[in-house]
C-alpha cells in the first residue's frame, strides 16, 4: 500500500471511501431532459436589466450574512406565513445537510426516515452526517405504505422524516391526509420535512399550515422555478426551530450574485409563474402522446417531469443519447422503478424531438 493509500485509509471514513461521487454527465451539445430544469430564459429586456444589476454588485465584499432583504422578498412573495422567517441554502442540498448536521447526535445514533424511492440526497446527507437511514418502500402504485410508515416511525423514532411533495423520482403527490398523519405520528420526537421542490408545478403546499404543526418544516428551491443556475433553496419552520438550524448554517453560504439575481427574479415572479403554467400544459400533452405509444406506461405527475416505463430502458437511453437527447435511466435505482426512465418536460420543440427519438428507439 502506498503512502497516500495508507493516509486515506487512516483518515477517511470507511463508508465515505466505499461511496461513489455524485456524477453529473456533460450535457454539451445535448437536449437536456435529465435534470428537471426550466428550459425557458427570461425575456431579453429582463436579461439586460439583470445583467446591469449584477454588474453593480460589490463582489469584492462579503455578503451581508443576515440576507435580510432577500429573505423579506421570499416571505412576501412565496407564501411564508406571517411571523415566520426562512433559512437560505446553496440549493436544497445544503439545506438537507444543515438539517442532518443539526439533528445528528454524538451520544447515540440518530435516524433519518423517508419513503423509498425518493430524493437520493436524503440518504446521502444522513450517511455523511453519521446518521442511520431507514427507507420505507412505497406501494406498487408509488403511494405511501401507511402501516409501514407508521410502524417505522414508532420503531425508530426518527429525528428527521423527509417527504418529497410531490415525490422525486415518481412525480406523484402523496395523499394530504397521510402527510398529516405522519406529522402527528412523529410528534415531539421527530421533525417532518415536507420538500416542496416542485411546488410551482404542483400548485399545492403545506407552507400555510406551519403554525398548525410545530414539528413540520417546509423546504423549497428556486431551481425548478427557473433559477437552477443560482443555487438557492429556502426552508421555513417555527421560529424557535429555525433558530437552531441557523446555528449550523455557514455564515456566508449565499453569494452576492445569487442574492442579487434572486431578488431580481422575485420582482418578476409573474414571468416565472407563466413559464411554469406553460410547462404544466406541455406536461399534459406529452403524457398523452407518450401513453399512445405501444409498450409505454406513463405515470401521473404533479412535477415538471414524467416517469415512464418501457420494455428496455438501457437500450432506449443509449439510443436517445446517440440522438443527442439526455434523459435519466432509473431502472436500476430501485426494484419499484424497474423499466423506468424519467424525462423533464420542456418546450414544445424539445418535447417533439424527444418524442420522435423515443419512437425511433422503440422500433
């Protein structure tokens, strides 16, 4: 064993050494339908105005660590209840890590619980924080298995329960009444995180119920709304709970360019909302067109993507990639996703290219 190999073995945790890095494929020259991004740009006039605003940002100075102006805009424009504030993160990923770090214990192993399959960062963040992860399999129709969920909560007393609403990668909304039952079951022993990353498309939310459920937090991101490149997520919770999470947050975790771009976008939220409405209309059309193809099963979605089952997902993915179209092959992620691919809903033009390429791949 070399010196460097021995150094790594002596210093890096075994579970980290055994993990693979999270890989994002190079999308240069491809139609990118694998990452649930909004394909629409801001109108030219707004892009020019944003460019001027960014040019005026003092990039030689640290951000104002309270982010008061941006947080006030988020609270005012995005439905945060009166008397509640938000915590900001470098995308949802950092917020999930902050939650895990705040809840990981040194005196005993704490547990994170989530339906399975769900967003992969729930499990990865739990692991890297030194917490146990319990995944409770969904039913065959991707609904929550409530007896199993409630039994797991009773058995493990998880510090954190994550519920993606709607779920990723399946796209469905869990029943509202079942989410409430899970919040009630967690009680004073656990925090239930309702991840509303796709709220602009689902058009339903638990945000206004925060005052009813002190053990619930609501997490969102601006990425799916059309600002994936600036990496901004936010979380709201009871003020006393938010205060604890904020102790773990790095003091300058949001850069000044992100702050300026987000403030500008929130001043023009109507433009982004119209884009989301257009994508919802395209989602319905694309789902209908896909369902008409032989051997293709399309699952209901309240997000900006569709989960699709095909006979040979490996071949389909390879043929689409050869045609310069990127989608996500989920068939090996979980047994419930056998045969499944996930495609982001895009513009009519890109959806048409995808549909024609898929037809060709199936022949």
